[in-house]
C-alpha cells in the first residue's frame, strides 16, 4: 500500500491574469466563444481538492446560451451534457459535481516542481444573442479544506451582442 500526502494550499485563486476579458460586439448570429479562465496554486508541492464547478449565466432563456464544453484540470474537457443544467427564474446554472463535499473522490489539483502554474478552466459557450443582450457569466470553483469545509473562488465576464 502506498500513502501519498499533499500539502494543502489555502490561497488557490483565479489571479487577475487568469480572468478573461469581457467580449463585446458578438453580434446576433449563432457563434461559439471561448472563455479562458485559469487558477493558480501559491507554491510548488502544494495541492487543492476541487469538489464542484459551477457556471452561471444571468438569463433564464436557454435559447441564448449553451455550455458546449469545459476543461477541469485533472479531469479534462467535459461535454456540456456532463453538467447538470438548472434553468432558474433569473439564471441558468450548470453544475459538475466531482464529490459530495468530502475529500474522498475530490479532484486533487497539484502543482509539481517547475510547473507553469496555470490550471485552465477554458469554457466554450454557444451564443445566440439578440440585439442589446448583455450576459454575465460566472465561474465558481468549490474546494475543500483539510477539515472538509467548503470554500470557493469565482470570477465573472460580460458578453454582449
């Protein structure tokens, strides 16, 4: 039996350089846009446990936006159908649950020595906007502390026709 220990990183975050720029002038034709988020781990030989990733858009109209795919470090690109979609009264939310709030089964993102320290959450959205539409898209990454307390980091980007 092998035992592996990971040093917890309490400052995993999406840095200012890891936030995609707002996208304007998208137009009203159906188009796919890529939002290139990335997060960083504070130091080499540290890790975090991600248990859930949520993407939220501030519209309830499912014809305006479709999650095509998202990269989750340590898991890879997931098709939008891998996420649970909830159309709420004022938003659409896609959730990918890796584990149920427990360290066992979580996605451990580790920063090895000499790593470039960019853990990419690149997201592809298919948009079908009407003139004047402005959408706010928010990525939230849920992590667990060693005591299994939930913490999160999030960032938003604006997409407009």
